[in-house]
C-alpha cells in the first residue's frame, strides 16, 4: 500500500460565533440557506449548501472556502489539526 501526503493549499475561512451573521453572509454569499435564530448565540446554527448537500454549522465551527470555490463547515478541533495561519 502506498502512502500519500495532503498537498499544501491555502484556503479562506471564517469562524461562526453565533453573532457574526453579516460577516458570514458576506463570506458565503449565495450558499447560506438560513440561520436558526435561537438564543443564546452559542446555540445558533447556519444552514449551508455544499457539494455534499445541505450541512449545518454550529457556533464555533469554521466555514471554509475550498480550492474550487466550494463552501463547507469544519469542526474547530479538526480545523486546528489541519490548518495553520498564513502570514
């Protein structure tokens, strides 16, 4: 069996904190379906259209724009293991 390493790519991402709705809307544009407007902000959920179908982003999740312009949510622990800031 062969082993492979993930190619280094630079992505854009924003972290949904439950309160930065307009900033996330500007980033995701037409892919954002709607926001569940429950309180408190830590329980708010965004619904996003992805290549794999409709996905939910909970407060704390990162929303990533991939190399082909696709969007998808990513849990913070996976994001931290996979990505690092670019200077």
